[in-house]
C-alpha cells in the first residue's frame, strides 16, 4: 500500500500529482518568467449561479480548474464531488468555463484556471465574492408597559456587506415616521402617543430589505374626550354621552350627586360600547334635571366629567360640559381601590 492506497488507483494518483506539479501556482507566489497571470473578481448573490470563464486556444495541451489545492476539472474529466459544479459544454471553442450553482458563503475564495501551452504554464485567477442579503436574526418580542416607563427594543441582522438597521414607527393614529438607526431603540418615559408598531428594517442593497415588527402597547389612565349634555322637554327621551380613551379600555360609571346609577332604576338605561357610554332617560321628568357625573376608570386610574340634563329654555352652554374634579381625594382613592378589588 503506497500513497495512493492500491495498484488499481495508481494511475489516477499519478495524474493528480502531475496536475499539481504542472498547474498549481500557490496564492501569493509570483508567476515565473514567461507565465501569464490574469486576475478577475466575480461577485454573485447567495443562491445564484456563478460562471467562471477561462480563455484557451488550439495550442493548449492541458487545462484544469482548481479551487485552492482542490482539482475541480482536469480537461473534461470532473474531479469535484460537488454536484453543483459543472463544466459548460455549449461555450465557444476558445472558452473553458465552469458553473457553480446555488452559490453559498463557503464557495467564496480564489479559483485558478491553469493552462499548459507549448510546455509553458499560464493561469487565470478568479476571486469569487459571495454577497448575502440582509436578514434579521433576532428581534425583541411584543411588549406592554405603563406610561412613563422606559423601553429598549433590539434588532440584530446579518448580511454581506454588513446590514444597516433603521426603525420606523406606525402610531395607532395612522401616522408613521423614521425614528432612529442602529440595533437598539430606546424610548425613555414613553407616552401613549408612542404606542403602536415599530418596524425594524435591515438592508444592504443586495435584495429587498428584511422587515419585522414589534408591537408596543402603552397602558395609560382614561382621558375623557367627549362629554355631551342635552336639553330635553319633560316626557321626552333624553340622552347623555361620555367618551373616553384608555388602555386597558375604561369601564364607565354614572352618578347623580353621590348616588351611583344602574340599569335597575326605572326609566333609565346605561349602554356601554367600546370607549363610549350613554345614559338614556326614556321619559324625562322635572326630577331628572340636573348635573350628572360620568366616571371612566381602569387599572391605571380614573377621570370624570360633569354633564347636565336640562329643560328647554334653560340657560346652558352644551359645549361647556368638561372634566371637573367632582369627588374629593378620599372618595377618588376609595373608588380606585374598590375598582381594583372587584377587577382582580
């Protein structure tokens, strides 16, 4: 048993050794006098095919393609075990080219086409550069925080060339804007207006950007945006409306002075739908006229608004219904405590 392993493969081993002695020109070693060395760079995207071209003529006696010290093809005989590497047969007579399909990062590096002409070797060196589209590898999970907290979002990406990262904010109001660049996005003392989706956009101009989204929910106490009173004659239907934005969604309570109202009371009905609450009087009486308080409450706190039900001809400005501190501090704290106790 020799270097080649057995007599049956001795001939093939001698060919390999002969090719290495005749053709190989190690990287970084200058070509000998009389050698012709041409250099070229080929850039392809990961997953695409790369064609490595080599010009030959009728005087060529031997030709081979090598990758570092590995023989890919010697003449028309394939030495590479990689099925992705093929010799292009339909090229011109003066061309000796190979194709590498589905190129990956490990294919990057130097390739040498070595030609023996009149017993004088010459080489064409090709350096294959593989570019990789930007791809997000890790990103923060969706998060819910209380207003005033600080949030740190992270987004990591890979690519060749190196991927750049931008953040874009889409607010619940439908607006969107770029926030910052870089892997980290820090939101200090976050407000409800900063809730919404945050897009991490990774790009390196090799392909379409890779985009992934983080949802940021911000809990905040209720804010009454509409408190509408009404003028209603006796015997008619009267409606008071109250609307509040809040996260989590607010629950509503109605009071007349210190007395809480409910659907168990005759001639009235309370309807809550989404962020709106309506107090309905089916048959208004003189005793119904007066000031009512709408209270919007959630786990973050509460707020209230004073709304009037009045008769026709009464001096009243509907637009003046507003948020007023109807309850004492002690009563307010007690209401919040009871709400949280019943909620949980």
